[in-house]
């Protein structure tokens, strides 16, 4: 009951410093911003956007979806900085699957390897981790990834959440240089 009252009170007191986009993802991230500003001790918030599983007509669909992600995440991070929470926020965007390089007959791509992950926030080192995968040196039609996604997860677990990644990931994965030392 106390937490519910605190959330309700924070929702009334919170004023966004930016106009969030009028999209499902924009509204979800604005709700997360309200919760962060309510001083709850929740370490992780999870939101999602659907629609990336495009086996046909991919170019237009991805253009719109990536614009939604860009606009919503940019506004969320700017809002968090404006409210004094910038150094406490790490945004991790990932996909549950990668895509194949070659377009299929329906102007889309099928599931593949080497899914994207990006981290954003004031405590993130700018730039790429690893190398761009070759678009021509494929393995059975799939990209050959450079960085195992568990390395990125392990980095977030160890350097951001400060917990043992080995017990969670079931193995020991090299930490990548993505998060600034704190």
C-alpha cells in the first residue's frame, strides 16, 4: 500500500522535461520515468516494442519502428538527465533474434544470428564493441558475430548491477568495454 501511494503521489508530482512521442513505447518509457522519479528502489524496468519480426516488406516497417525506438529512448534519457537521474540510468535495447543478410522473396529477411544490442546512457562508452560483421563472409547464410551477447549481459550484470554474472549466465564470459568505471 505504501509503495502504491508513493507511485500515485510521484505520478502527480512528476512533470516530464520533454514531450514524449505519442507512441506505445514513448508512453511506456514515460511511465518508467514516473516510477524512477518516485524513488522506488526497483533496479530494472522492462518495456517492449513489437513488430520487428518482418519476414516481408521489411524496409518500411523497420524504418518506422527504429524511428519510434530512437525518439522514445532519446526523450527518456534526456528526461532522466533533466530530473537528475542521468548517471543512474542504463538503457539496454536488444532483440530476441537476429536477421539473415539476404532478402527473401517477400522483401523481408528470415531469422538469423548476430542480433543487435545497444546500450545508452551517460555512463556508457560511446562507440561500437567489436567489429562490424562481414556481409559477404557468411556461415550458412548467417552473419558471423564478433561478440557473444552473454559478454554484454555479463558486463551489465557485473559493472552495472554489481552481481555475479557467472552464476546467472552459467559460464564465464569476458567483460566488454561498454560501461564507464564507477
